[in-house]
C-alpha cells in the first residue's frame, strides 16, 4: 500500500501529535494509517507502508487494541490477522476519553480520596494545603460525574451539545468570565 503525499503528511502529523499526548509515535501513526485506509490491513502491510519493524507494529497493534481503537478481523482464505480502526471520529473521541478516565483519572481520584481522609487526621498538614487537595478532588469528581452523564449519549446528541455549548458561551460572553 502506498500513501499519497497528503496522507503521508496526515500520518506523520498524527504521530507527532501522539507524542505530545503521551502516545508512542508509531502507535499513533499506525492508528492514523488504519483510520485512513478505511479497510482492514495486515501487520505486514502496515510495516511495509510505514517502513517500521514488524515487531514494532505487533507491539503497537496490541497497544491500540488495549485502547479499543483497533479490532482484529479475518478475511476468508487468509489466515493472517487483519486490523481495522474505528471509523467514527465521535466514537474514537469517546473511547479515548473513556480509556483516559479509566487509566488516569480514576486512579488519581482514589489517591485524592485517600489524601482527603488522611489529611483530616494529619496534624502536620496545613489546613490550606488540605483545602487545595479537596478542591482538586471536587473538580475531578465533577468532571467524572459529568463524563458518566454524557458517555452513553448518541454521537449526534453530543455533537449538538458541543455546538450548543459554543452558542451558550458566546451568549454569556464576558459575564461567564466573571463567575468563579
């Protein structure tokens, strides 16, 4: 499989953005390639197209599968695994948010809850420091609850809400900036 110059630019940029988001460059490039391909590809096809080692492709595909962004499929008459990426950008966004919450926010909430409980008994902990910890906990709790409320909405509803949110922000204008 060969990529047009524009597709190459997209794949390379997705890899660069991946590194900024804490994702391995090859993992992000493979995700971009599978998304653009619009059809399942074998690991060999991916390695050849991107010019990366087959072992790196295998490791990257496992990572993408653990994120639920790529699934394995099979082609009649071909014993090899074929890999396909989710094609709906709203579904991709939802899956990434869900996984980030599970991997990053949930463990942080657990530790913050422990800190809030232990902080009440810690005679050496300054009250202002405890208050800041509790502020972070309340903020992340609020985000988590909001995510739970919205996570099972159909993509079309979320899209309408995002558009409506922009209109609401413009409507509130400077008054919204004055609120704490």
